[in-house]
C-alpha cells in the first residue's frame, strides 16, 4: 500500500481581473508528481504547486468544455475498487439500540478539559417543523426544541429521515466535481427517491446550508477535509453546493476548500527486516501530509474504512511503533493508538484560537449477503430503514474515538453521523458506477460511498449548523 500524498483544492469563487468573463470556480491537485490540469479550454502539465484552475460559465448558463476535461481528471485519485471499503459491523436486531446514545455529543458537554458551548449568536426564535430560513447571510429563524430549551442544547444528530420532495441543493448529474462513480444519475440509476429525504432532529430544526452565508464566513480563509474517500465524498458535496447555490458568481471570496488524501491519518511506511522490506503502518507518526493543512482555519478529519482492509484487519506484522513491529495487533487497538497519535498532534500543533477542529464520525455501510468482495449487495434498496430494530450498534471505532476525544485539550466539533447514515441503505451507488460491469463477480458493488446529490449533503448541513452553534471567529457573527 503506497503512501498517498495528494491534495485537491477548490479555489472558492474568484474573478479573473483580466477578463470580462464570469469565472466562478477553481481547482487544482498537488501531488508528488506532475499532474494534468485544465485552464480554461487548454491542458497543461504543471509541477508540484497550487495553481488556480479556472472554469468559465457561458452567458446562457451552460459550462465550458473544460468541465468535461475536469470531470475526467477528477476521477483519478482512487477508484472505488481500490478502496476496498467493507462493512465494519454485523447487522444485529437489537431493539432501540440504546447503546447508540453513548456516542452522542451534546453541545454544552465537556470535551477534554474544554466545554463546548454557543458563542452567543444573535438569533431569532420561530416555531414549526421545517428548516430555518436564511436570507442575506444571516439566520432569520432558528427553532427551539419542543420542550422549550434552546437550539444550543439540541442534539442535531439524534433524529429521523422524513420525506421531502423539494429539490436537492444541485440537480443530479449537474456538478462536474462529483466523482464519476458517485454520479448515480448519469450512471443510469432509474429512481431518484434517494434525494427525497431530509434529516429531522427530534428536538429542533436545522437551517438549510446557505452558500452565500457560508462563503462570507469563509472569506479569506482555508478549509481542509483530511481523510479517506468518504471525506472526499463530503468535500465533493460541499463544493457542488457552493458552486450551484451562488447568485453572484463574480464575487471574490479569496478562500480555499481543500481535500487531502490521508486515509489513516498516521503514516504508511516500510520496515527492513531479516527477509527484506515490507509495508507497515506507523501508529506513532502522523502522515506526511500534515504540512498541507496545518495552517488551515477549519479542519475536518475522518478515518475509518481503510481500517477494515484485509491487511489492517488481520494485523499481522503490519503495525509499527518506533522500531517495533507487532507480530499481531487487533485493528481496534491499532485504531485507538493511531487516534491517540492524531489527538496529541492536534493538541501540540493546532492553535485553537485560529483553527476549528472537526471530526466526522464513521459512515455506516450496507452490504447484504456478503462483503464488498464476496457478493455483498445493496442495489435493490430504494428507501431508508424504517424499523429501528434493524439498525446496527454504535460502531466500536467511534467508541474508541469518544474515549480519545475526552483526553484532548483542543475543543472540537464531533459530527456524529453514524446513526443517521445507518438508516440510509438506499443511498449508495451499488451497481450504478461508471466502472461497474454487469458480469457476476467481475466488479464489487459499492455500498460504502454515497450517490451525489445525496446523504453527504446532509453531513454538510450538519457541519454548517454545528459551526453556527459553536464555531469561532467569523462564525460568531
């Protein structure tokens, strides 16, 4: 497993001062090698740095052909089959799954030696059971929970999916940033029911993600997603929302939204033994990509699915600390050690007065009848789970994260999306991937990642709501 050193960057809405054309998005990838990028309608080879890649919008609202080039370019980080994402948990019929509540993080709860709390946003209260409306970059409505306590005390991750026939943030098949294997509509998925569900917390409502307000608060700043392909799924969702929702596309926000590939957060390495070198995972060292995001204003981390690979789950002569390679180590123990390394790095290297740290929880998978490489399927699913007794237990890896988080000094937002994703067996690409061929056994179904538009759009709504609740700096306004 070779180290992954790459970054994708969305240049966050800027204008070309030398042209009358409206430029509304930018993109680049940095890596250890040169990479092909598209600038307007030309293709260039560029060395390792961070150029801004411009894509223009025509007067009739259509996109230039450079978007097509970009679409081809954007899909080469990893194919789904390369990720080998598998199901972490067996499906067990535990009524109510009350143990799941142990993973909740209520605002106002102690995290490390800090207390997560609201920063006193000037908000108006309203009534009803719909998303709060936002206009002119300010929240005009925020709903209290039904017992009368404030939005600050509401657990926005505890709720249910409700039917919502309103349009998604961006039309299916319209966003050039969606990886071709997640573009279920263009890959022939016959139904669109998977975009007609909205997450409804039990105790309050969450605001729709207002792109203008989001970018105003992000003006002059850098947001970075760090992690595996599921964080890329979330990142693609956010840049699609921002791209499609903006009314004034010439406005310059001078911000970046990056994605850095770091599936374990810690370092993939090698060890020279008596019989030659072999690959290891350094549980005591951070990945070499830290220099790409240490200066960010908002950091969204995740790690989880790569810990279920055959090599990581076996744990034989693979996990390393110092000069010691463990002959055998359980994956959960290794995961906990890696999270401890990550948490210590955050406490030592991140200035909480500048940087908001966020961790997104595990996204539950839905392989029925096997795993990704043994016939697991989800292609017949067209609606969420309705019977809560069919939900899985709270992921053990997220319990490990809960324990590590309590030791941290740096205040953190925890996007605990495990339960809400558990319901959504209908939202995966399954067979509707660009690389899928309808020959038994030739390609695995993808029941790990998510169609876009889809479930990750809700993750970004919850990200936005969480930043409004407890974010610092520009999010206090």
